[in-house]
């Protein structure tokens, strides 16, 4: 049993969001997304105060009633934790989330711009940076400082690309705070960061370098991070030891691949709800089921995946009526034009495949747009081939979750640009996300792989995930913090 520690977790999306049910009662619903799922187990093991944005009107009401203080919450397993919801000005939040964090930072960090036509930083984007992203980060920093005053020996864990500026703002006020930052998405090479105006890319790097530790999922993202710190802010780098020196401070940089909780997953997969959903999928499934489960995010490469399937069908008429693709897609960030346009492209791509190959009694591509975790886990149990062809992806947790509960010795086709590929490469069919012909061939290889080989590969993936589970991920990060505590804190240079 590990020592219970005081932690302040800071992330944009919190572990629960509040609403009112039909009878007017306040209800707390589990927040979605990989980050929140991964961090939930922290609460059971440590003394956690979680700081997050108030997302709904009811969240804001909860925060208001508490006079801006944290409220006592209870995790699913009964563990208590404190939740502090930061209420932002709605216009500032819109600019932070819908103009900067997602269309700019998410896009730059997944190499989603072709650069001939995007990005374009007009006055609106500059204003959204200053009056949206920076203001919301300031509100987060304020909340962290208040918590540190209450609990000076707590360690702060920042999460993700929404909060790059906040650590520096906290450091200016609390120079000896112990802080780490986990980046859940890729880190790109320095030249691509130059798509961002100099003051913005500098603020991103200097903000995150105010932490004692910065962790990313893979060695590849860490190498890019070290190089861009050197290039963007002229930091001094120790590549071997993973150390950045800048502004009179040191930041350790570590590759810490996130994982899942295999026991929790086994439980979910065995639940009555999932079994009922699985029954429906099994009743309709083709002989060979190709599955993809994603948010409708341009980084997930869904349209090219459909095109690859079209090329596969073109080459394999013997599979007509026998194979099918099930695409379970969670609609994501639809207030952002790039995302709503992408959803349209996904629907058009699916129609192209079905118009070309469908015949009575056979739907080649079953596209379902819904936020339905139960259905996703049911489908995880049923796939013969799982297609994960992301353009770039920090980790991709679907690639870890689905093999754990699959019952058909399913094969994982995995993009070489996902973080998961760094760990699972020996046992997957690797693909280049842009090579649709290669992905079509990979579908054929996976669908015709011998039973023994499929079993050996799936078992190896499971073993790896069980040996590197979410508890190990958390423990390693606490250990990383212990290593830096005691390293002499110094102030930030102006
Ligand atoms: O790290 C990426 C991430 O923030 C995950 O936590 C989550 O799965 C996903 O993106 C969802 O993002 P959003 O909070 O914008 O819905």
C-alpha cells in the first residue's frame, strides 16, 4: 500500500459534471474522456483536490453555492475527494476552448495543418489568446494558489494543453511549489511550432517549463519536447538525462505512457448492460467484423480509414456479404467549424463506400454517431480486426482497452504515429496513416491471419497492459516528483 499524499489535480474537464434530472433533483454524471478515466483512480489512493472548469450551468450553481470553495465529492467506489469548480466568463471560455485550445494548440500538436492555407492568426485569434486562453489560465492559477495556501505541502498535477500558461503564473506567486505537468497529446518538432506567432509559442514553452517535471507518453514526444525547448526559448538541454535548464530553473522530462485499469475494464465488460449491447451486436454482426471506435476528431483519420476499406473491398470481392466495418464515433467539439465539417466528411465517406458496394442484406459500413461507452465496450468484445489509423495520437487508449476484453482473438491494426505503437509494435499490424493502399493491405493481412498467431499476439498485448497498468503509471509519476523535491527551487527570471 502506498502512502496517501496531498495532491492538487488540475484539468479543464473534471471528474463529474452536474445537471438536474426530470424531477428537478441535482445529479452528478461521470465526466468522459481518457484523461478523466485515467485520473479517477488517483482519488481512491490519495488525498485529492481536483480543480476543473465549471462546464454546465449546474456546475456553476454548485460552485456559487460553495462560495467558490471546493465541495466534498465521492468517487464511484465511495472514496472522498474535494472538487473545486472554476467558473469562467462564458466569452473568455469560448475563446479559450473553441478558438485557441482546440483549433490552434490541438491542431499544431497533431500536425493537422497543411500550412498552404492554415493557420491564419488574425486579430480575433490574438485577442482570443490574450483574453481567452491566458485569462482562463489565470483563473486556474488563482484557484491553485488558493489551494496551496490551504495546503502548502500538496503537489500540483497539471494536465494537458488547456493549461500551458498556468504553471508559470503559479510559480511567480509560490516559487517553491512542487509542480508537474502531463501532456496527453503528441509534441511536435520545433519547425512546426513556428506556425505559431513567436510570443504565443514562447508563452507555451515558458509556461510549461515552470513545472518541476513534464511528462509525455513516449520517448518520441519527449525528444520533440526537448528539441523545441532548445529552439523556441533557447533552453539548455541534457538529452540523455531528460533535463531542461531555462530561466534559472530545471525541469525533468519523462516518458510515462498512460494506461488503463484492467480489472475495472473486465468488470465493465461483464456487466449486464454491456452484455445486452453485445447480444445486439452479435445478432447482427457479419462473419468478419472490422471495428473502429473514435471521437469525430480530424486527428483520428476516419475518412482515410473508410477509403482504405473501400480499396480493400475493391480488391476482395470474395468477401462481399461476409465482412463489415462498424464505426462507433463519439461526436466531438461540434461548436468548432473544423470539427463539424469533419463530421460531414465522415458521413460522406461512409456513404461513398455503401453506395458503391451495398446490396440487399449487406451493409458494408455501419456508421453510428453517438456517445455510447456501453456499446463501444460491447463491440470491443466482438471485433476480429480493430482499426486505429490516427494521423497522430498522444497514446490512443482504444488500442489498450479493446484487446483486454476481446473474445475473438482480434487483431490490432495500429498507426505508427500513435503513442501506443511505441509499446505495442511487436504484436500489431503497423500502418502508415497516410498510406491508404497500405491500410487496405493491412486489413487483408489481419483478416486472414492464422488463429494461433492472432492468439499469441493478443495475449502478448494483454500481458503488456496488465504489467503496465494505470496504478503503475501513477506511482511512477509520484516517484518522479519525489526525485525533484529537494532540488533547490529558484525563481523565474523576468
Ligand atoms: O488528452 C486529450 C483529451 O483532453 C482527453 O482527455 C479526452 O479524451 C479528449 O481529449 C476529449 O476532449 P474534450 O475534453 O475536448 O472533450
